[in-house]
């Protein structure tokens, strides 16, 4: 099974090398300019890390299970209100579960905290 999230530290030498490499040999990718901007932000101190993700075309769809859903690693079972991570049940409060389930159902959408509050506490 493919890992969904990895953390890879980048020091300033690697940031500089990657920036120079991308500037000398520009990629044909539509996302290259965003990556360059992110690296510049890291070098200037405006950002301390970058979050990289697959483009929309390569996004792995949620797997619908008979009684729940799997989004990468977590398996969410709404009827029993359980979340399984790495084979073990995650300990969540009822509201934490509601928030997670709401976000999983609306995967890929961005919400303000007020929108989440209204959806979960309504």
C-alpha cells in the first residue's frame, strides 16, 4: 500500500539547489510556478514547510466500504462512529468524529471554521 503522507526535511542548501535546478531547467508542469514560489517563501522565511500533493488528475478516490469509507489510511464507519487508523481504533470525541466525517464526505472542499461549526453543530 502506498504511503499517503511523508515528511521530508529540507535545509537551505537543498532549497537553493532545487530552486536553481527548476529555474535552469523549467518544468512543463502547470504546478512548477507554485513550487518555485513555495521554495522562494521558504528561503525568505515566509514559510517553514511546504505541503505537496498529487494533482487532481492523480488524486486517489475515496474507497467506499460496505458500511463506511476509507480515505487513504483512515477507515471511517459512521454507523458505529468508529475510525480505524493503522489497524487500531482512534479515540475521538463525538464532535471530533462529526468534524472528521463531515470533512471526509466533502473531500477536496475548503470550509471556514464557521461553516464547519454550522454543519456539525446544526
